[in-house]
C-alpha cells in the first residue's frame, strides 16, 4: 500500500491496464484452451467417423468384389444354361424330325402294304375270274359238244320218222319228256309183246330223253352265264375299290411330300 501510495498516477494507470490486459489474456487463454478441447473432441469424433467410413468403404469394397465375383459366376452360368438350352432345343428338333421321318416312312410303308395287298387281291381275283372263265368256257364247249352229239342222232331219227315239232318252251319240253318217259315205260311193261310199234315208241322215248337233256343243258348254260355275269360285276366292283384305294394312296403321298 505504501508502494502504491508512493507511485504516481500514470504508473498506477499503467499497472491497472496491465492487470486488465493480463486478466484478458488469461481469459483468452482459458477460452482458447476450451476451444482447443472442443476442437480436440471434434478431431477425435472426426477420426472415429473417418475410421467408420473406412470400415464401411472396406466392407462395400468387399461386397462389390463379392458381387463382381457373383456377376462373373452368373454370366458363366447364363452362358452355360444358354448353351444347354440351345443343345436341348437342337436335340428336341432332331428327335422331332426323326420321329416325323419315321412316321412318314411308316405311313409310306403302310400305304405300300395296303397297295400291295390290294394289288395281290386284285391279281388273285383276276386269276380266279380268268380261271373261272376258262372253266366256264371249257364246260360250255363240253356241253355244246355233248348237245351236238346228242342232237345229231335225234335230228336224224326225228326227220326220218316224225315231222318237225312245233317250237315250245324248254321247260315244257322237259316236262313232256318226263311224262313220255313215265307213260312209255308203263306201256312198254304192259304192251311190249303185243304192240307192233314198240320200236317207234322206244325211239320216241329216246327223243324225249334227248329233249330233256338239251333243256337241262340249256338251263345249265343259263346258270353259267348268270354266274359269269355276277363274277364280272364283282370284278368291276373290285376294280372300282382298287382305283379308289389308289387315288387315296396318291393323295396321302402328296400330303406327306407337302
């Protein structure tokens, strides 16, 4: 106090200024220390954030690497499955084409078998009809020869002993022949010794028999003609069915080629 009292006013003013400046500097230092602590805390926080970001980036880089690896694997799998699908499609197309060719070949073979069977049936029918016609012709020739052989003596005996008979139906002639046979047989049994015209009656019996035989031959000829006409109709039907079958086979072959 004595020193302060002994000092002058300017010195006291300077001392007070120095004190205020020192207090201000001390306060500034404290504020700076507080700000430094805050900055240090912010730096530590930022370092932590940076470390976290680095870890996040590292994890993301690892994830990106795994995704890149998975993408490469997926691309490889995609190419593999694309190639597998192409091969399977090609295999299915080849199998379908082979099955279609086999089906077409089977259909052609079935058509050939049907045509061959129809041709063999037609050939068999033609052979049967031809052989039947030959048999009918030979039988007709034989019947005509027998009729001529029978009619020659009958005509001579009739021209010698009797006038030519009136034209009658063949069935009536046959019936009359049978009646004459029965009547003449009864007469020949009872009056063979007493009748002087026994020879004429026997000739009449022969003529009736010849007429009956001729009538029977004519009826057989009519039956043979009717059977031949039926065979001709059956042959025409067979030819029509063969032509229809051939047209169907041609249409099926054109469809297969298309």
